[in-house]
């Protein structure tokens, strides 16, 4: 009796182990290249209904940090429902980028560009990834793909601030300061930032502050950064030519500035690039 | 001028002080926790994405994502957003009803299922989940009725056969249960639940036979515990209650997709 019971219990234990494994296998099956993912929600209903459902599901999973599940939701749309639905690629590319899965992110952004050749946001974000992963013996070679993407976005929309900012940052990395300054001054000239600055500096003027975006205002910060880089170059020249007999105050200032360029003012780590959020309207900053 | 404290007072004053500090700390903690819990409940604008115009289906997707993460409160909030867009959207009512069921709010769950069935008398998910709710209430007859309606609408729905089989098992009709469960497997051999349900039903049948033997031979009655088939198997030799219908609830398959 005991032997029989032991056999039975062993079989049941095996069953309990197999059942979750089988369920898990179902979940991951969809990711195999040859199999379509299992996306049963609202099966048999019209594509817009199913797309809307999976976009909602993906959005909620993404916001709660369930990135694998969110990717699966977007993949349901892309592979099962409508391979031309751009927002699903955007959602999935954002997750791949966040996970530093850059190859897949570039693949999705490239598909967006194939589907919509005027997507400045896709060019811009692909440019950022290319800037982060670019390889080559020279800086120019390393940033060639990024430059091509930023310039493609600018060619489509000459006033598109994220790509202008990012192209200028690559100029800074390549120490092409004059070109970078020209772009940042162009961003400021085409915005209301200067007008807002004048009004803010004059509290007695009751004129309502004009709208401007945080991205546009960043141009001032970048101009400051470039001038700091130029200052550091001048300090370095001074320290080189004085060969150890330099003024200690300048030595100290140069050291502090050099440290800033290793941390806060570092431009080649991607932290000053402006990432497009694919939203129709940019967040506006007002003086209120 | 300092007042000299007696020995008892020297202990009593710090004790009172620390008790007060403790009470204040607990009150602050409680307030903070309550506030953070209150902030956790999302509202419709919080759920909007710049990538997609919100529709009833969009909010159902949001709700299902929260539901799978066991965040029933926000799942209900999202389903309610779907119903704000379209008050007659039956799939959102069914899903919200199931979230209420899981939360133990049976009245609201039943109201949602009934409303969904008013809007769409052929909505299989609503019958199925209402049947599950009836089962949790011990209303086997009503549950069997709802699962039977599903079978009438779709005679090839393995979930309905599984669930009706469980309902039959819960009321002690093991042969009817086994018939339904075997048919569920015939319809979909890959459907896992009926395999476990069938094992449990056969085990219960075995216990019933053992009980008859023990009754005839003058020994006491077997009893079965709740939960998994393995517990039922163990109970063949140990103790449990075959008549406690809750033992069958985990074998039901609700509609959640």
C-alpha cells in the first residue's frame, strides 16, 4: 500500500512540476522565430479593437516595469495583428533601448523609417543609439551613422530641435565648436527663449511669458558647456607654455574644469542627447 | 528649580514620554501608509499613453495587465475607465466582475455579470465567470446552469465542460463529472486543467467507495482536505472532508483573456 502511494505521489509531484513548465513553454513559444506568439485577446474581432487592447496592455506592463510582458504585447500587434502599426514598434523600441538591446531597437526604428520615411523622431532616436554604439578608428568614423541620422531628420524638418541639438553635440564631441555654436544659436533664434529670458529678468514687465520648450532652453546650457570646453583649451595652452611655472590659481581652475568634463559636463556618454518621445506635441515650459 | 522625583516617577516619566513618541510614530506611519495607498489608485488620465488614443478596449488591456500583476484595485479602475467611455461595453463588465470576484465583492461581481448578460445574452465569458462565482457561493445548481448555457452556445467549449464537471463533482455527482471532464479532454487534449480535475474526481470517487466500505464495515468516514489533487490523494489514507465543496474551486477555469 505504501509503495503504491509513494509511486502515486511521485507521479503527482512530477505532474505538478510539468504543468507550470508547460505553461511557461507556452509563454515563450511565441518568441521562437518560426512560431507566431499566442495572442488570444479579442480573437476574431476587428484589428483596431485588438490593437487598442494590446497597446493598453503593453502600456500598463511598461509602466509597471514588466518589460518582458510589455514587449510581448507589442509583439502581438507587430507579428499577429498588423505589421504596419507604427506605435507598437515605438513602444517596443523604447523597451529595447531601455534594456540596452540596441540591435533590436535599431531594427524596430529602421522599420518605422521604412513605414514612414518622414519620421524625424525615429531618425533622431536611431541616431542616438548609433552615437552610443558606433565603432571606428577615428571619431568621425565612429559617429558617421549618428550624423547621417541626425542630418536626415534635419533635412526633413529644419526646425526639429532634438536632431539639431544632437547633431550639435556630435560637433562638440568632434571639437567642431564653431559649427556647434552656430546650431545652438539657431535653435535660440528660432524660439521664444530669448524673449522669455528678457521678461524674466525684468519683473516689472507684466507681459505674459511666451511658450518655449525645455529642449530649446537646453541650447543655452550647451553654449555654456562649449565655452567651458574652450576655456579649458585656453587654460591647457597656458599651462603647457608656462611649463610648471604657471599661476597656481589657473592650475586649480583648470583641474576643477577638467573634473567637470569627466562628470557633469561629459558629452560623449549620451546624457545630453534629446530623445524623441514620438508625442505629437512637446511639453511646453511657461513662466507660470 | 528642579523637582526631585521619587523612584517610581523616575521610571514613569520616561516611560510615558516614550509611549507618547511611539503613539505619534505609529499614527504618522499609519497616515503615511494610508496616503500612499490612496495615491496608488490610478485615474483614467493617469492611464493614457501618447502613443494610443484611449478606447474601451485600450482600458481593458490596461486592466488585464494590472490584473495579472495582482493589482485588482487598479484593474477595476481601468475597467471602470473603459465603462466611462462605453457604459454598455460588456467585455469590460465581465472583466471587472471577475476582479470584484477575486476581491470578494460578490454583489458587485454579480451585478456586473448580470448587466453584461443583459447587454449580450450570448456572452460566454459572462456565463462562465458567473458560474465560477456561483460555485464560490456553493450554488452548484446555478453554476451548472450557467456552464450548461455556455455549452448550449458553444458545444465545443472545453472550459465549460471542465467547469461543469467540477460543479458536478462539488455536488457529489462524480460520474457526471468524469463524463464532462473526459469530454473536455477529448475536445482539447492540451488543456491542462481537466487532467488535474479528472484525477481529483477519480480520487473523490475512490474515497466515496472507501467510505461505503467503511460504512458497511462499521468504521468511521473519510474526510478530504482542500487545495490540490495531491492533498486529495493523501486523504485517501488520511483525513479530509469530501463534502466540503471548496476543495473543487481551484480546478475551475475563469475567463480572463
